[in-house]
C-alpha cells in the first residue's frame, strides 16, 4: 500500500501574491485616503480587466453571487429562467432571490453544460431567459443557445464563474449572451480574495448596473432605483491588480498538471477525463475533474472520495448533490430525476481532484497511483 501524504492535499489552494507586493499597493491606498466607493484602484482594475478578458464593458463586484443577482435586476428578468442543475448553489439561488423560478434543464453528457438541444422544449410563456454555466471552464454551446434565445425573444446570462480568461475563436468568453458573470473568489484561477464582475455589451447597460450596485444612487439628490451594495473595495481591487500578473504562470503550471493526470489516467477503464474541446478554444485549466463509472472501474465515486481521505487527499464532489436535489428546489416539476437523466448520472460520478499551481508533479503522480490502486 502507498503511504498517505503527511499533510492534507486540498482540492485547491489560493494563489498568493507576495506580502511586499501587497504592502506596496496598501501604501498607495493609504496615501490616497480612499478605501472604497469607486476609488482609483477600482477604476484601474476595471480598465485592466476589460482588456484582459477582451470584453466591451465590465463592472466590478464584491462577489460573483451579488453580481448575478444584479444581472437579473438589470435585465428585469421575471417568471421562469431555464438553467442547469449541475452547478454551484449560487446559480439557482440568485434566481430565487429575484423571485424567479429556476427551471432545470438536463446537461450534455460530455461537456456537463446545459444541453442546448433540450432548451427549446422547456420554454413556456413564463420563460424570460436562459442562465447557462460554463461549468469547469468548458464553454457552453453558445451559438445554439443564442439561436434559441433569439427565436423566442429570451435574454441569455452566462455564469462564467469558472471561465476566467477562456476564449472561443479569439473572442473573450464574456462577449457571448447579454451579460456574463466572473467570480474572483479566492479559490479561483484569478482572484481578488472575494470579488466578481459582470461584463456587458455597452456602456448604457454598464451605467444601469453601476447604479444597481451602489444603492441606485445617481447623485446626492437622486436615488433612481432600488439598488444594493455590490461594490468592490480598494484593498481587494489592488490585490486584483497584482493578481493579474500571476494568471498566465498559474495557468501554465496547471496545464502541466492536467497533462500528467491525462497521461496517468489515459488507459484506465471506467474513468472519464475532462471533455475535449475544439481547437479554437483557449481553456484556463482551473479544475481537473474525472468521472468514475462504478460498473467499469469496480468502485464507486463515493468509495474513491472516502478512500482518498485515508491518504490525506481532500477531493471534492463538485457538483453533488445537484441543485435540483436541494430541499428548496426538489418539489419543482423540472427537478424530477426522470427529467434530468444525464445530470443524475454525472452527479453520482463526478470528482474534482487537487489542482493548483503549487502542487508538485510527483504529488499528482502519486494521487493517480492511489486512485488506480482502487480499481477492481
Ligand atoms: N457560480 C458558480 C458556478 C460558482 O462555482 C460559484 C462559486 C459562484 C457562482 C459564486 O461566486 P462567488 O459568489 O463565490 O464569487 C468554493 C468557492 O467558495 C466558491 O466561490 C466556488 N464557486 C465553489 C465552486 O467553490 P466551497 O464551499 O467548495 O469552498 P471551500 O471553502 O470548501 O474551499 C475549497 C478548498 O479550497 C478547501 O477545501 C481548502 C481550499 N482553500 C479555501 C479557501 C477559501 C484554501 O486553501 N484557502 C482558502 O482561503 O466553495
């Protein structure tokens, strides 16, 4: 038997800037005497991220969840919104917070994203939008989704929480749909500790979103809409500016680790690896996910997850349980398991393995050897 790791190996570890880099930026903030509410760091980061993500307009937020709540408000969405059950809890919850009913659509067996071919059959007169997720950074079928949305006059919002820096045919992934949300949570490839952004097509929409994230305050005399506090402060904006310098090196390290996982698992029957993407897709390699088919591998995903803990490896079952299984959504008609056959299988099989730049190659090889030793 292989020896357990001496220290816990988590599914991910945040990328840390050096203390010196942060101290230097803090000095700038102290000198400016400006801590939040649209300060200079915030302005500069918005500009830098607009370029980096190759998008027309961007608005920073204190986290991705508030950003998505505001996206729904800005588009005045109501009624029903078609979405995926295979995502983080925040995706359907932000609909609920807007008094919108999530309608769960099944997913594609390969990409694990919403199955664009099944959306049309779920549209009713109450449907106002499609909220799709580029899960694990794999792009959705954006063309098909837009085509269906255009035919029925629906809005398209993308939860691009996992898709920082992803490109499709040299276009930033955030340029598809009406609005996309990026999460800058500490566990993401790029982060601002907590934070997020909405990207949109033009300045007119940005102005409305900027008002919504600042209580709807237009000026000292006028409050023009019921906004919320979604602002990103100067300290986090400054950290975000530093972290932009780390994205490419972190991505490159993760590419190498992906290659090792793929190489080690290539001939293991019963493990499905990350989906293949078209040649014109630039991925960010944020997550590494496998699917364990118990019938072929001889062990269940839950067995692999539990047993890995005995070796001090803390993999995660992203995304199990499905959102359609949560107590707050399971009474919905669209949540019934027979309506979501693929999602229910994927949810039982999926396992996120450790993936972060500081992970060394030998550790990844040993994790693979441990998993392979479970096979029966
Ligand atoms: N939409 C989607 C599709 C999302 O995935 C998310 C967030 C959102 C929307 C909402 O965006 P935000 O409002 O968060 O901006 C984590 C993240 O907290 C969450 O942001 C993320 N998705 C989700 C997929 O993963 P947890 O509950 O798994 O996090 P946690 O605390 O268990 O952290 C995971 C591992 O990372 C830990 O086992 C250890 C390590 N870790 C974590 C933190 C915070 C560290 O080593 N250091 C740290 O500081 O949700």
